[in-house]
């Protein structure tokens, strides 16, 4: 493909060797010796990139840049100058130049700039593909090992890193291979959880991971101080690691990340269980006993997370944290805006807890609304939609205000979510819960190979509605479907984002400690 270059410099005749060098490399180069001619050429022709001298008589380089950007805002412009004065650099960068070179320039500098600005995407794509091809075998070998809880976190981090890199490639061949490897990893991870989960929640063995009910005590309480800047605990419901990775660069302009980790969400990986466990510092079965009447069963009316503030207060008291705290649950735009406008009122508290529900609502809306399904067709689109929402949300305003006031932040979540692809038949009575990734009831029929079954809920610290309650959790990307109207529901729910079961995406979720810059 031919690349058309415009080079504007009042000493363009002295740059003839450079122009000939580029033409020999196959580039088409038009030259002008003043800013007005450069603007005229840009109006009449299409250029892939423009080299612009900063110090030209008449219309200056910066003035020329402004006019070019007004006419063709997307064309990359490389500013070339003899001056290294800071204000000139700042003005040029503020005008959105693509690169900045200091005279005298040599042909290799020009060639490198062209490749960086015109071929960067292709070069990065090729390098990423090559790197993943080398890594593919190593990842496969690791999947054949008996991994520890920490090694599973490391492997998941690696898979997410490759997912984010390969999803940007135009050639999706390697991305398809990664998805196949990811599916294999989720299969192995589900077997790992099935073998060890009951031991984990009972604290048995030498390899017990950090789980939901111990997160507050371990990762949050140590940062609560009686004096100094307050701590803001921001729990974004249903936030996966890959979604956090898309938000991280945005927040890094305002905060320094002091610690990042993954913890294991308890089962079910659902808000009622995992978030209550996090705030109470107890497993669900323990909450039911310690707070009589506060645990609302799934077949009962009422909010399943209406008592989070009381659970937080109880845990703070048990941990000996006699501090002033606030609790805010944001479920709509107006409540988010109101909180964003009142951050200054919270600076006298030692702890401020903010629960933000947008991402969870997005995943549910994607199931129920066709337009959201189209906007978030796959994981990459789901991340993109999350990023777009965040950049224009009151939550982003809240973070910016916290940073300005030198507050400290812990960001975390209760569980993640997975895009389900394969149905698994289940039969239950009328009292069986409706979640697609876990079921509990007294008369369940299911494919044992598809699930982790817990026939004695007490062993996993889960509430029981009767003496014969059984819990089942779907493995990897399966979703439960009843035989009645089977084909309709298989098609309706296939490809939707669900939570409650066993997958890396649902169980391995982020906790991040940040300090304002």
C-alpha cells in the first residue's frame, strides 16, 4: 500500500537526500517550503502523515499545525524543530502532534517515526502473535501440572494479559487458539475447585486461599486508621479482572497502585452470598446464625443485601476498629451524582464504603435487552462498554474527587461473571432457585459430571431451607436449563453473562489498594 507524505520545511532543498531516501523505500513524498502551501496541499490531497517544521517564516509551524488539525484532525503530524524550549513542546503536544523530532534529523529517525505512526498496529500485532506462539506451549505445560491456589492466580493473570493483547489484533486466529486454551484452563480449574473447596472454607490444609469472608480482615482493615486520610472501600459489583485492567490505566493518572492481588470468591459466586460474606466476615451459614432474621432466603420476599451496613458494623466491632464509617449503595445515575457532589462531607470518616452496582446491572441487562446484547456481543465488547460507562460515570468523578483530597482507596468486587455457551439439563421442584449457574433444592436431578454437588450444606457453611437441601454449582461455561421449553431457553441464554458457578472469571477477582498521587 502506497504511503503519501507531506513534508513542509522552509529549508526543504537541504532535506532532498532525506526525501530521496524515503522515495527509494517506496514512500510518495510531496514537499512545500511554507505553512500556507502546506495547508493548501492538505485541503486538496489525502496524506497518511505530515512532517512539519516548527520554525517557518510567515505562517509558523504551530499555526500551520492548528489549521491542519482543523481541516484533517485524524492525520498524524510530526513536528520537527531546532528548538528544545519547553513551552513549544507543550503547545505542540497539546495540539495533538503524533511525534516530535529535534534537528538535525537523520534518515533512520524519519523511518522509525513512520513505522511507529503508520505501522505500529501491524508491528505490535505481529510481535504479540509471535510472543503468544512461544508462550502457548509453556501455558499448556503449566496446565498439565498440579497447580496451587497461588499458581492458578498467576496463570489466570497471564491468560487475561494475552486476552487483552490478542483481542486488539486484526487477525483473530491466535485469539481463537487462546480461547481454546482458556476453555481447557477453566475445565482444569473447575476440577481443582471441586476437589478442594470444602477444605478451603473449613481452613483445612496447607494451601488455603484468601476467600471472600476473610478479605475485609486481611486486605482492608489494616488500612483503616484513626488519624490521617480516610479510606474509601469501593466495591464494584461483578467486576472481572479483565474489566479492572481496562479501568486501571484511567485511574493511574490519579492514583498510585500500592498493591494488587486476586482472591477467591466463595460459592455461590453471587451477590447475596459473596458480598454478604465479605462485609460480615462470615460464611453465609454463619451469618444466618449470628444475625437472626437478617439472612433473607432466596424464596423469601425482600432485598437479599439490605443489611450490609449492619454486617460491616459488626465486623468492625469484632476487629476492634472503633471508627466512624459511612455506607452508600449506588444503583442509579441520580444517587451516583448525589454521592459525587458530597464527597467532601465524608472526609471526616475513617472509612467510607461505596457499593456501585452498574457492572452487575449491565450483565443482567445484556441478558434481557437485545440492544445491550448487540453492544456487548463478546468479552472484548463487554470490556469496552464497561470502560465507556466508567469514563462518563459519577463513579469516575468520585475517584477524581477522592484523589484531589488525597484519600486512599481499596477497589474490589464480590464476584465476576462468565459468558456461558453450553447448556446442562437440570430438574427441580417449584421451590428451586432460578439462577443459571447454581441451584439448591431437595429434589434435584442433574448431570454429575457438570457440577460440584454439596449434599450437606453445613460442610460448606451454606444455609439450608430444609434437611435435604442440596447445592449444585455449574462448572466452566455451562448453564442450567430445565427440560420444559428446553430449546427456547438454550437459545435465549446462550452467550449471556452469568455468575454463581465455578470458573476463573467468577472466582478469581481483584482487590487493589491505591493512594492518591
